[in-house]
C-alpha cells in the first residue's frame, strides 16, 4: 500500500499559477508521464509550462479560441502543440459537467482538455491535465486520458482515469 500526502490546495486565480507550475515541473521530473495538457485561453500559461518542463515531456495547449501569431511562434519554438477552436465534450454532457463542477471548474476543464488532446492523438500514456479559474492555474491531475467516445465505455481500460491529484482549488 502506498500512502502519500502531497496535494496542493491553491486559491483560484493568477497568484497560484507559479506555485502550480513548479509542482508540475517537479512531478514531471519524477517520470512516468508522456505529456502535459493545459487549458490555456491565450497560450501564456502553456508557454510558461513548456519553459518549466524544459522539454522533458511534450506540452499540449488547448483553447476554444485561437492564439495570436506571436504566441504561436513562441509555442513553436518550445514544441508546444496547440489545439485551437476545440469543442468542449464535457460541457455538452450536462450531468457529467455538473458532477465534475462539484470539484471546481478546474477539475472539469482539466479532464476536458485531456479528452480533447486524446481525441486528437496528442495525449497517449499518462499525462498531467492542467486547468484553473479566475485567470490562473489551480488544478493539476495525472490522468490516463481517453477520447470522449470512450467516456462510458464498458471496458474500464478504455475509459479516462484520474491516477493522482497534484493540486485542486481551495474551496473557501
């Protein structure tokens, strides 16, 4: 049996982003991860994550919008894979969305971007799924991702699984 207590509980907002990026870089250094998948509206946090992990794993940045040309150039230099204009597969499943929101918007968004990256073939193996709220990152989960088509697959090996919690938003 393995028992560890190292979950970060972060306040939602931009002030938590640097702490979470440090924790993610530390976890990446422990190994066993294929990539980091991040919900990044403007791409700035994806770039910061790529700089922090220093190429140890790939970084996938997911947005439902588009990134500006300067951000795309920076992403390309750091080998960040951008996914723009993404459909939100959990948002469209009301019951699933509401259940995940019990844990905070970051948990829902982190699982959503992991599913999007898996569907695009950009997330294979265990990944860190990262998201947040109020303009910052506050959630990081190690997951075995799957495409949305496998969310309800009867075979548990094909469904998404949360393997570790690195950080969650602090509920006040």
